[in-house]
C-alpha cells in the first residue's frame, strides 16, 4: 500500500482523486490546499508520491517542486493541473517533476500515471512534452553547474560579479568573441535561453560572494549605496534590494528604466504602493514576496500582468540575503520582461493547433474515402466471385480475384490505422488466455502461408496468462507483426514468450520476435533494414499503444531479436 499526499486548492477535486486512489488500494495520508503546507507536509511525511496542482495559494506548484529537489527529496511528484500544454509540461519537467497529466484527462490516465511513478518511472505523455524532454532534462541545478569546466565556471563568476565582456577578455587573455562563445555555452549547458537566467541560477546557488556585503545596505550610508550601484548597474537586467517588509532599499539603473521612475521615487516604495500595476496584481505580488521572506528561501515565478496599460509576461525571482550573524535582512530581486518569448510560444502553439486541425481533417477524409472504397471493392469482389463460380477453370479470373482480395486487405489495414488515429476503434476486453490466443494465431497463419517447415515457431515456456484483453485486436496485432516480417523477406520467424507478475494484480507479457533458423542460415537476418512506413507495422504499433503496451524494434544483428512486444494487462482472477 502506497502513501500519497494530495495538494489542490479545490476540496471536491481532492475528494474525487482520493476516491479513485483509495479504490486502487492506496492510502491518502494528507490533503492540502496550499503550496506552503504541501512543501512542509511532504518533507515531514515522506510519502510514496505527491500529487500536486500548479495553481496553489501561498506557494506555487512549480516552486514546491524546486524546493523539494533543493532539499534533496527524491519523492516522485505527479503534476495534476488544468494547465494542459507542452509549455507547462516542460516547466514541470525542468523544475524536477516526474509526471504530468491534465485534469481534463480520463481517470484511467491518473491511475496509469500513479502506477508508473510508483514503479520508479516518469510519466510525461508524448503529446504534451513532444521534443521538449530530451532537451530540458531533469538534472538539478547543482548537477548542471557540476558539468561546467573550470574555465566556464570562471567566466560565470565574472559575469555574476557584473564584469563586462571586455573586462573578462582582458582578465583571462581571451578575445571578446571567445567570451561570447563561453556565454552561449553556459546557456546551453544550464538549459536556459538568456544570460539573465544564467545569472539567476548563479545567485540561487550562492556563487556571488560579494552579495552578503550588499545586504548591509539596510540602513546603509551613501558610500555603501554607491558600492551597490557600481556592482549592480553592470547587471543586464533590473535588480533591486528590498527589506523583509518589502520596502525597496536600493536598485540599479536597469530597474529604474524598466519601471520608468527616478531613484528618489523608487527607494522606500513597496510593490503594493505601485501606481502602474492594477491594485489586485500589486497586492498579489506583495503577498507572494512576504511569503517568500517568511519561508526564507529563493523564489521564481512567471506572471502575466497589466503593466503601464499593456499586458506583459514577466519572470520574477528573488534570493534571500543575510547579515554577518545569519539573520535575514531582505531579498535581492529582479523582474524580466519575457513578453516576446511568451508571444513566440503562443505563435508556436497556434501553429501546432492549426497543424493538428489539418491532420484531423485529413484523417476524416481518409476515413470516409476508405469506407467508400471498401464498399465499392465489396461490390467488385461479389461480381468477380460470381464470375469465378461460373468459370472455375479460368486462371486469369482466379488471379484477379486474389489480387482484389489482397487490395481489400491492404485497405482494411490502412482503414484500421485511421480508425485508431480518430479514436473510433475501441477495445472490448474479456477474460482470456494470451498464450492460447497466440498459439491459435500462429496456427492460422501457418495454414494460410504453408511452407516446407512451419513459417512461425512458438516457444511459450511460460505459465498460463489469464488476463483481460480484447482477443480480436490482440490477434490482429500479432497478425500485423507476422505480415510485417514477411514483407521484410524472412522465410521463418521464432517467437519466445516471457511472463512476469507485477503489483496491483497485473501481468507483464513479453513476446520476442526473431528471424528463424532458415532465415539465419540464408543470411536474411544479417542485412535487414527496418521499414518504418510499412502499413502492417503501423497498424501493429498503434494496436499495441491502444492496449497500453510498447513495441521495441531492435537493430538487425546476427543473434538478436527483431522486435519485442510488451503488454501490461490486468489479471483475470
């Protein structure tokens, strides 16, 4: 039995999730409605899994994830949110989450995600993450910094201390272009898009040794103020220092330009005193700041604000500052305008949705055209069959009949692929035995394609596998794989079944498909080239995915398998 913590602001939604999980035998050890409690209780209770919404009061879900990872917590975290997009899936992955699903998904998606995470795997549906996952990775910031070379770390420290490209080049005896190359390399290795984010990581990881002395600006004299400005005026983004109540103590030139104020106007002001923010937005930002101060930990958040009569997307972050005795004196903060980046994301999202709409239109056309063609072929087959019955010795008519039937079979395969893409082909499971179904399909296939030796040889070597499965679609999946092997030119194939019991009354059924002895003797297995656009392989792959399984195509080798099919199915007890 697994212990699970649920953090979501909506009581009814928490109750629904609790019922689903308790029905699966899990124990809900805590239900929380804000991020700060979620962070504290997760660290105290050390559950098997944390289910977390992104939109939480007091402390956002992404920040909860970051702080748990900062505390070296390895607890699996499933993000369950109404934010159903690649952007938020990517942010969750980058923060250290191990799974992501939408509240709009079916409850079966929640059960599958929980099962997957509890088994030590991540769960990010490919339709959301797309190509983001390989690029972002889930390395912690400490590990990312650990991947930097000594020279890269040196350049990073110079940048963090406000040195210009020219200063760094002179200090290290490099050219300006080489320093720019190092900056680009730092962005790539730290998985960020701007120098501002590189410096944000440096501040969060405590790489700026001189910041502690800047904390003395609380009640500082003019010389200390001047020192602060000299250090931070070189920063390429707005930077400010606020005390624990949120009053601005000092800021750099970029801060003044960003907000359009003078230094005299800015110093002594709180966020809540802003005249250019909407009152409710200023209040929310002020409360977020005070919450970060209360926790005494860094914060980073992305917001959409109405600022100076225009809508802006900004990234706001801050790091705590302490005096020589270790007492918290305030926060070093920055707010960067990323509206252009956000607009680019919106543009890409719009283009993606347009492509999806076009794809759905094409799929509908293919489905309707396929149905019409199948109906027309049915009439042709009836006519040909009638004529063949009248002229049984006509070899030409028999050949035409065989060709038309083969065309019908190929179109049926393509039509089934389209139906799966549309979601109109559904499974109808019943209690059945997988090894027996496999044996029947092998026998039928060998009868249809007679040869000197059996085309397919099955080596079950496994106990009975009584599971809930759609027998027709299961056999269709096997048939498609066998026909794909024929299309590759193999004379024979061998099958090896492996069965592994899994928790929660499930069975892992694995089928290894390999070239048979005759194919190996003829050298047919040595030069195989996988045909990824083969219709039979496409149908087999989609049927396996429909049954929540996976297909692994192995690179051709003298001894290895050609393909491995894995299905995880509920036991029929």
